C-alpha cells in the first residue's frame, strides 16, 4: 500500500493496551510498608493483582486502587510471609515484580525481674525490646495468659507490660514473655495471707430429733478448720459430720436433742467464730418413711417417702453423703406429699444410706446392691514340673472379677519373689518360681463366691554318687588327690579328714569350689606338713 496507511489502522494502533511503567522489585524490612505501581497507556482498565499466582483482594493490610491510568497495590506492615512474586494482568498484558522482606533483628533490651509478694497485692511485669510494633505473648508455666478483669496486658512502643490487679496463690509460677524468636523469664512467688472468717457463724435454731446445720465462710478454699462445742473438739462420726466445700465450712449435728443446745466454735487457726445452737420442737414430720431396698446389680432401686405437709422447697436426696441431682441414672419425682427417687442402674459400690431431706424433715433408708455372681468359665489344670523350674496356673471368670485371691491349701498367698500374680481382664494367673518339694500341693483361685483348684506336683531329683572316692597310697610329703562324681550339679559340698572339715589353704585345695558349672564332679587335694593337720591319716 506504500506510504498510504488507512486512518482506521492508525486509530486501532493508538487504542491497543500497553504498559507504560511496569512493576519493579521491592525490598523492605519486616513491619514496613511498601507499594507496587503500574501505569498503562489507557485509563479505566480493570486489572488483576496476584502473588505467586494467587489472586489478591483489597483488605486493611493490602489496599488495591486505580486512578485513571495508574494502578497501585500498597502493603501495610509487611510480614515475612508476604514475600513473593507480585503480578498485574489486564487484557492480555502482564508485568511482575518481586517483594523481598528482611527479618528484623529483635532482642530483649530490659529483661523481666522476679517478684516475691503477698496475696491480693498488685504485681507488674515489664519487658522492653529494641523494636516498636512487635507483637508479644505472655505465659505462666507454658499456659498463655489472657487479659481479663484482674489481668491487664499493655503494649506501648517498645515496652510490654503484664499487670495483676490482685495476685492470688494460683498465679505463682514462671512468667514468660515471648516476642517472635526471643523470650524473657521471671519467677512470681505469692505468699498466702492468714486465714480469715469472711462470714461468721450465726445463731441457729434446730428442730428436736432433726438435723442442725452450722455454716461459716473462710477466706480461701484450702483453709483447715476445727470445730468445738463449749471448748471440746468435735470429731467426725455418727453424731457430727464436718464438711468442707470450697470456702464454706459446715458442721452437721444429727438427731438434735436438748443436750446439743450449746455454744459452737469454728477455729481457722488465725481467726475463729462462734454461735449458739438453740433446740425447739417441730410440728412437721414424716408421714411414711422410706424402706430399705436390696437389689442385685444392675437392677433399679426405688425409694418413696411421704411427708405430712407439702414442702415448698425442692427436697434433697443424698446417697452415701453425696447430693443426688437428676440425670440419666437418677430420677427424682414429687407428686403432692409423695416423693420418689429411682436409681435406674445400680452397682455394688452404691451400697449405703439414702437420706431424704425436705425442709427440716428427713427420712433414712439403706440401699444394698449385691454383686452379680461370678462363674469360672475355664478352670485351672493340674501341672507337673521339675524341681528349680517355674510353673503358671491360670483360670478365667465371667464377668471380670474385682478382686482375686490365691491360696495354697488354707494359706493365703501374697506377691513376692516366690509368687507372681497377674490380672488381664477376666483371666487371673499365678506363677510359682524356683519350685521345691514343699511347693507341691493344692492351689486355689477365689473371686467372689467362685473358685478353681489345681494340683501341682514337683519332681524332686535324688542326689546320687556316680563315682566314689578311691584309696590312695603315696610317700610322705607327696601329693594326694581324691575325686568323686555326682549325678547333677550341687551348690555346696564338704570334705572331711578324720571327721574334721577341710578348708582350702596351702596344704588342701578344692578345685571345684566356686565352679558350679562343672557337671557332676568335685575334687580335693591335700598335701603338706604335719604341723598343718592335727592327725595324719593312714593312706
């Protein structure tokens, strides 16, 4: 076409999208801000930003914006994980630049200091690093500390602060501050304050032949207290129950009578409180008390009690002194003056007193839960073993027994070097070590009302001389050697000369002494002078 170019082709060439200024590589330090910019030849073009091939969206720490022909991406507080290849794409064009993030050199400028303080005092821990805007975490014995009403965590510039408004004994331990790859440690020691009576005892009126309850509150849950009646210490038993629950201390007096009317004191060591117990008659009574129940596990057990009046407060049921709450195994029902307790699934460990308390009335019954009878599904077998070996007796029960006892005849056996006892589910085993003739006899394995017996027979070896001593004739000052052979190895032998025991010395030698591994042989040699023997044998 020569130099004549149509006007449409020129216009199309001018409207083709091109990159006027592309992305460049950027290197910043950790927590610094950085930006990427792209300039196109056309305005109002939509583009896509990616990092390592993953599309980026605008968010607080990554702002994407467009102003005419210019497209920008700004990163606030760049992290090490933000490094990568950033790309901008639009209508077939692409430009890229790499972001490198240098890690900051962070170290502790001011270390934590140990603190030794008293309970309820404020405590402040301070740590300083060499960089600002460093995220840090606080720990106590490797458990992260979270801020709350009593604990405040502050961060201002390079300084990090942990504040306990009122420190408690459970706050004591190792305090650690961690900022990225560095840490600082300190020890917090908290001394407990003397025990105080927070809520004292109050005058109590108890109904005759019912239960009296005295209660106070101490300053901390682990406080130890003692109860006194007119100066005489009270001990737990059938009459008195001493209960400690959290910071509450209770004294329960059963079957209150006129002699129980007195002054009672709760002594917490550093503090004490006293009150008077008054006894008066009560009109409300139990119309029909509970009856004792005997069942076999896991059968249900039902208790019912009827009061003379309808109680306004919910009744309280206890089993073995523990308050029962409605659940899958405990059903508690009330219909008018009739109260019911149903234990849907029982076990032998639940046996004990059941107590019903409604207001100031109470009824008591006994729950007895029998264990399911045990059966022996595999009995022990009689065994025969040789002397000095070991033997194992085993049997199997159904269901799995809770306790197994072993007997030899009528003698109960205990775990020792001689006897090893093992339990694996329903199987019980007894191993007898180092058998001797005395270990033979009948053995029993007992669990519940079932037992299995077996007889152990021990084959005892008889010691015999295989080769006897022979007479020896030698000249004076010569060497005499005697030898004999047994049918098995024995631990100890004795040599006698004219019924006098010989010992190894310069004149007598026993080569077999201390060498029990030599089978069926013992030797002795005697030589020497007359002054070493009281009498010389005629050889």
